[in-house]
C-alpha cells in the first residue's frame, strides 16, 4: 500500500506555526509533539508503521494531564493553545489517506490564528501571513492532487498569491469601514499578560542602574500642541515616602491616597496622548500634575494616576496636565508630617550636617542641600558600586560621592527630613527622544527626584541630579552616558551609528503599526470616516455600508482582472481592442456574420453609423496594413492601437446610452 505523504507546504506551515508558538508552550508537552513529528516523517521516508489507536489515546490523555498540571485548567488561551498543538501532532499519526489531510489543514489554520493571540507585532504578523500563503497553496495541492497545480509548487504558490490578492481589497475595506468593537485589537486583556520589566513599587539600590541599560520603549507620547522642553518632561509614576520593612534604606510606594488639594493655572494646561507598553501595574505615567484622566482611572492625593485594572497589554489614552500648580498648600495633617519626616536607617553624619540648617527658613535649607551637592566633588554615574549596611546614605554623601539619580534623590530627601523639611521621593521618567512625530520614552529614561513641602508653596519638585549633572536633565540620559561604550547606541544617541538609525526606523514602523493597525479602534475609525463625510453612528448601518462598499470594490477588481485575462488571451493590445470594438458594433446593431471579412464588416458599420464612418474607414486601412503587410512598422502598430482605443471609447458609451433609451434608434441595422 502506497504511503500517503503529507503535502510539503503543509509540513512547512506546521513546523513554522509551532516554532512561533514554542516560547508559549509548556516544556512537558514538547517531547510528545516532537516525537509525533519525527514518527510521521519516518513513516513517510522509511515506511514505519503508524501507532495503534490505543497508543494515540494514551498519548492524548497524558498530554491533557500535563497541560492541566501546568496551567491548572483546560480553558483559557495558554492551555487551549497547548492542547491545540498536541492535537496537531497526534493528528499526523492517524493521517493515512489524502483526504485525512483536511483535518491537519484545519488544525494548521487554527495554529496560525493562535500565534496572533500572543503577539501581533508587525514581524510576527508578516510571518503568519507568509505561512497562511503557504497554507492556501497546500490546500490547493490537497484539493487537486492529480491536476497540474497538485505537482508544481511554484504554480500553486502563484495561484495562492493571486487568490489572496483578490480578497485583499475586500479585507481592507471591511477593516476600515466595519464597526469596530470598543478598544483596539490589542485591547483584549490576556491572562499572563505581556508585562515588561520597568519601574516597581520599591526603589531598591541598583534598580535604576539596570534600567539604564534597557533601550526598549516604556511609552510613546504625541502632543496636541507644541511639545514642552526637555527640562519640563517629568513623567510621574510612583510617590514614595515610607521604607521597606526588611530594609530601611529602600523606599516603597505610598498606597492610593484621597482626592488631591490642587490649584492649577488654566494657561499652563497641556493635552497629549500616551501609548503605554504593558507594565502589569495600575499606575499610568502622567506629565507633572494630571487633571483630566482616561476612563476607569483617577488622580489620587499624590497626583499619581491610578487605573482600576493593571496594564497587562498595550494601552493608549489621552490626558491633560497642568504645568504650573500648587499641591497641599497650607497645613499638613500631623500624621502625614510625621510620615514625611521619618529618617529610616542610621546615618549620623547626615543628621549632623542637616542639624546646622534647622535655624534657617525652609527655602534656605533646601538651597543649602543643593549647594552641598554642587560644591562637593560628586560624580553622576550609573556604576556607583553597591553600598551595604544601614548607613548607605552616609557612605554616599561623605565617602564615595558617586551615584545615580536614585542615590541623589534618596540622600536629598533624607537631608531634608533631618533638617525638619517634609520630603518624599518620586520615581518615573524624565526626558525622552523624538522619533518622527512622537516622543519615545525608554526604560533607560527612568528617573528619581524629590519633592519638598513648605507651608507657603505646598509640594515642590526638586531634582538634586540637576545640581550634579545638569546635562542629564537638559539633554537626557544620552549626553550624560555618551562616553559609556557598554550602553547601546540607541541610548547614547550616536547620530552616525548605522545600528541606531536602523533601530529608530524599526521603532517608527512598529509605532505606526501599533497606532493605525492594531490601535484602529472605534474612536479612530469615526474620526477618519468623519473627515471623509462617511461617519455613521448606528453600527447596523455602518456594517451594511461597509459590506456594500467592499462588494463593489471586489466586483470592480474582478472586472479588472477579467479584462486583463482577455488581453492576455488576445495576444496583443490591438487584438484585444479589435474584439472589444466588434462588441461595441454588435451593441449598436451591427453584428458580424460568420463568413464576413473584417473589411466588409467595417464598410457595413460605416454605412450604419455615419457619425463614425471616417474613423471606421481609417481603422480598416490600418488593420489591413498591419495584418497583411510583410513587415509592418512599429508606428503603424502603435497608430492602430490608438485608433482602436479611441473608437472603442466613443462607441462603448454610445452603445450604453442607446441601451438606456430603447425608444431611440441607434443609427444602425442588423442584416
């Protein structure tokens, strides 16, 4: 009995789709899947018998048990995809006839769709589309095993590409016009999420040093108006006033506070749009003092924007912030004041230094601390060396004097508290880099600064890093780390670097893909259709309108392709136009008889259609000259094509108009 071989294109699709799903599969099921593929291949190459049904049932039960043990469920995206991969592998071991390959074909289709449940980046989407193209080619080979398309891969792939191109206009129109569900395509929250490393709710020693090496985007910003200068780009995420229980030298984020006591100036308001990468946290980065936040979020008493659910997928939102504001002016509750004056740790040298400033007004105490950082030989570096013990601030201020932004913010806040000035740490991002028409803020732009409170002005931002390395605030991390060869070119912003230019270009393409394809939600659709005058509020009418336009476009494409096919079969443009001209004459009542010559037809047409008699006569002369001359010139051939095209256009619309008015004579007759 001949072995039914799996279609080679189907092999490629199975291997490619499972390869893309590999990072998301539990390792326990991989041996079963690999063994199934190897067994199937040996069956086709060396004739190894396929396993009996009882063994397949045993493998299916074992795989299901492994999935349940790993995911603790049989439902959901991750468990469902793992079972789908196992089913595809085991299906290969029971495929004995050519018709059985349809089941494998269907499983391969679902495998490709499953890849997009995990990642919809432009590269992954492109790979899935290539595999889908191969899958259509495999479907043609399975459907027509005996035909020419069943044996020649090249012809099958060309036919598959042609079939996909035919459906492309229909797809694009439905994508653009069909009513969109709430949120973007990537707005569906997935279990497990895509959370990336970034800022955490604790400011630990070394955390910001590691983020400095990460060039991946944290979020992107598009301003409605003129962008603000770099020195004002402080993106707030966490406010920290307490210490970790196991480490008084580490800061922890404050819990969600009440409503802020905020005063803002209307003239300083700024509106912008943020596309935030997944963080697995509820805090949304905001500029300075947020006053208008997206749905299902609010601003707490610390001016931190809190969301109801963690951001476990890419999120786009609009926000309005005030650049000039006053927060908590007047008095602080007693327990809050005690919280903002707690020292934490044992730093006696720091306390002695700040003790000398207590008799001065709060503004002078703040200035004395900043002057200390400016006058001492402090160095801004992302590799300050780790300090141990409960007096790390003393070691930093009086011994090493080498630190990163977190070290300066930590030491400054402790100095202020020792000088009886309420203070706290704020972590977020500072700066950013324009790439095209948007500002990209990377993980390497993570920053920590301080806020101090005075009765007259409330909370004020003070950045001690600016006293030591002003270039870090004015020009971002790039200038302050330009000489650090260990950092990627994208962070150091080496303008002449080919790698940096390629990365910026890739990020720009990725952002446009996220904004206008994956982020094409109902709001963006209504804005776009509104500009075209096609906006419809009712989803039913919108759906019908989208289907109607798509059908018309598809019909137009089919007509165009049919005409191109007729041109190809005619052999030349002149022969195609001559055929169309005969159709035009028949529509006007001049039909060609079977034994009738071209000269006779054109002479009779000239008598029946006096308005076109001269053109018909010239076409007849050129037609005979090019048909029967020994060596017709290129000029004659080109002139014939032009004459035929002009006459065809003239008679075509004359015939269409005559059809619409049947009572009017066409000017011709039928023999």
